[in-house]
C-alpha cells in the first residue's frame, strides 16, 4: 500500500465529475485529496493529445488529480474502472 | 423535415429500429405520449408497474440481442424503474430508458414528481444523459443506442425535461448518420500476440476447462465457441448466465458450475491446469473462496471489459476484444497449427470427468411417474416441461430454488433461450421478461418457471398479458415458502424459518388468473403431473398458469460449502458432504 496520484482527463460536462467521485465510493476506494480544474493550458497536454489522437480546446476538458492509498493491483483496477467511464478521456498514475 | 421535440424523440427511436416501447405515462412524459398517439411505426406496451416495463424490455433484449426500450415519467415512474435498470446493468443487457423530468425551470425546486433520476441511477447505468435542449434529442438518442449496444452492453438512461418535448416549437430533424464519441473506444479486435500466447498454453494443457459466460452470449459468439471446441474437444462448463452458448446435449458439456453447479463442473474447475474463461467474470457464486480457487490452473481470460479481467482471479493471459472476434482469431490460428494439437494428451482427464459425472452427476432418477407418497419433486416439474417442449422453448425464470432447478434440468442447446436475472437476482423478473420475449417471438413457446414468492412481486402484469393477448405458460413451482431462504435457514440457522412462510395467506391462483381472463390448472399429485402439464401446453391461444404443489422440504443440490470452502467442497444432499 502506498500513496498514489491519479490523473484523470475528462470531458468538461455536467455530471462528469460526479461519475468519477461516485465510482470511488461505489467500489469501496478512498479519496484522500481531490483537485479539479478546467484545462486552459492545452499546449502542455501534447502527449495526451498524441496518445488519443485528438486536439483539445481550452476549457473543453477538465483535469482531475486524486490522491489515494492503494496496492498495485487495486490501482490497476481503479484505473480500468475510471477509464471505462464514458466521459473519461484518460486516467493514469501520475508519478 | 420540421418536427417538435416529442416527435423528434419518437422518430429517432423509429430510426434506430425500435419495435416496442415498454412504458407507463405520467405528467412529465405526456408530450411524448401524445407523439406516440400520432404514429403507428412503433408499438407502446402499457405495463402495470414501471418495474415490469424494464424487465419486459430486458427480456426482449436478452432474447433478440437488440436493445430494450423503456419510457417512464418522472419521480415515482423513474424510481420504480430502478430495480429493472440495476438488473440489466448486472447482467450487461443493452437497454435505453427514457425518463420524463419536470420542466427545466423547475429542476432543483422539489417540484411535483421531481426526483434526481441521473443521480439515483448513476451507479447502475453504463452512461446517462440529461437533455438540455430539444435540438440535441436526435444526437443523444443515437449516442445512447451506440453506448448501450457496443463494448460491454448495458443500460443507458436519458432524462428528458418536459419543456424539451413541447409540441409547439419545431426544429429541423436531421439526425446524425453515424456516431463517434471520442472518449469511448471499447476494444473490438484482439491483439494477435495474446492469441499466440494463449495457443501455446492450450497446446501444453493436460487438464483444460472452457468456462463460458454471459459475455459470450452478448457477443453472439456461440458458433465460434462451437468451432473452437470442435478443434480442441475440451470439457466445457457454462455459468448461469452462459447456459445455451455451448449446446447442453454435446458430450463435452459438463453443466453449470458454481454455487449450484454440477459435481463434475466444479471438480473439473478445481483440478484444472488451464481455465479458458470466455466472457465470464469469476463472480463469488463461481469462485467460492477466491484464495482457494483452482490452485493449479493457469487462466486465459477473453473479455471485452478490461476491468473484469484480474479483478478477482489474476489472469495469466488476457485477451481484450469482442469475444466473437477473439474466438474467430484463435480458431484461425489454431487451424494453422492443427497438427500440433494432441488430443490423446487430455484423454485421462476426460476419463476422470466421466467418472465424476457417473459418481455424483445430477440425479435424473427424480424424473418419475410415480412416487411413494404421490408428492411432486420440483426437479421433475422442470424435466416434464423440458420433455413436453422438446427442449426448444424460451424459458424465463424468477429467483430462488425454482431458478436453480430450471438451470440444472432444462438443457439449453441454443443461446438466448434461457432468460434469468443472474447478477442482481431480481424476484419478479420472470413474468414481465416472458412478455418481452413473447412480443418478440409470438410463434415460439415461452415458459416462465417461477415460484409462488417471486410471481407475486410482479403479478399485476397478468393484466398486461390480457391487454396484448400474450399466451405464455407460467409454471408456478409452489412450495408454500420462500424456498431458497428456507433452505439457507435449514442449513445455517438451525431450521429456524424466520419470515419465510406465508401462514396460509396465499391466494387461490386459479381464481386469480381466471379473473384476468387466463386459464389456470392446479396440480397436487405426482400421478397427475404429466397429463395436466400436457393439457396445459396444448392450449395455444391463452395464457396458462399451472400451480404445481411440490415437496416443500426439497433443497437444491449440489451446493458449495461456504464460507471458507473451495469449488471441490460441496453438499450433495442434506446429509452428504464431499
């Protein structure tokens, strides 16, 4: 068990944040800290744009940073669950 | 074409190929209902409770593979639909639920019949939409159907504020031709390298088992699975949700596995050196104690949902993609290596399984025309129904002992013919699900095997069956108790039957169904069972309800020993444990 930072890029739509936060509760995972912002500096997300083959516009997506303390296996499961949410573009561990 | 919001909604459904809309009207949905009145391309089925609408749509979806569609009003209409949505979610059934909502300007004011449907349904939907303006209705419908039916299927809720379906404002109806959601890209084709790795394990295996579940049915992969096993000749077990995906009458089929699975299936899984999981998710009714599960087996897991793989049991090889496509690829690669398949290597294993089957396989002795005290065994009711219908009926069930007896003793040779609530275990599912199946296949025999507990949870739908003339057969396996609850109380609570019996309060089911215009038969003696069931099944134009009184002390076996048991630990009868 160790503290992890999870980065989530999701569509900036009503209800999208609630789906991610709700998933933690439904699946019995704990959130230690949570920070959310609309993404303005799209030029700093080139890597994500390339991996998903798309172009981001200012304020079109939100960046979510979640801190949680979990094992490796559970982290993999959490990331897969978050990535399954329809409004999520990508969820990954931020090292 | 210029259309108002309500007409755009209905036209969008018609364009998606929707035949039936299962629903119940109310204030917030009235604009939509007016649009239904003015068309004749899709048929609305008026249920008697919104739970019935969701289960009927669900039954339709399971039998046809097409999404079931539901329309309910706001507030209680929406909340009543929740159980059915959760049922579809747990079993990955494609469904689109349209829920009326109070007008946009009233949202958040605790208006009459307002409830936060998006919030309430969030944990039990694949996705949900809230309509913000009429213009987006065609796009949202298109996206909702795409999401509900692709990847791992599931229910999608669309919440529709009343003002967005107002008839007085017209819009240009121009639905999108195709749909692309940039954040939603479920896997389709497998990684051929993973298939190669899977094949190298398959060629090495001495004690292999194929374990296939509902995902293989959802992906329409039964032909590919059949072809795979024509190449391999491996023993096959199906989950409760997977029954029919591999033909039960094939020699290598071992029956269902898990909590009430066959002795040979559970023993084979426990002793296997290779488990090939195909669209199955290792849930707790299958694994028993996960730490004790199949200690010597390598796992190859085929699934479209990455989060189902290595969730409970770690997979050695994961193949992500539509199961159908993955099996097609493995069949292709296997055919190229056909000379490397050594069928003799698994002969001792197949002999071992045959030995297990003859030692403790299902007790087919229960099927008999006479008995000492003339009492009817519940298993023999299912066996008679199987005989009379030549094993070719659609069978829906409710939840409890009768469900397990049906799963054990009705042998399904084709997918989509066995329709039950496996994941959520929803009592009340069977009758409305049978309505959905009968509407889809009016010329097929549709049987609902139920119990006197479950049937009373949605019995109001007998009225819907009258309105739409749905001649289904309802076989009520009546043990005058909540049988599965009582069984657990017998086994784990010293026989204390807390609140699991009705104290002589059951209705006269025959008079009850006759009051709806249906036909009823009551069977109490084993000597009458065959003849009366045959008479019931000879009636083709009416709903027939057969109330069969069975031995109330009967338990479902085999049953896994829990807690702290493995798959080899089973009760085989009330006094025999292995």
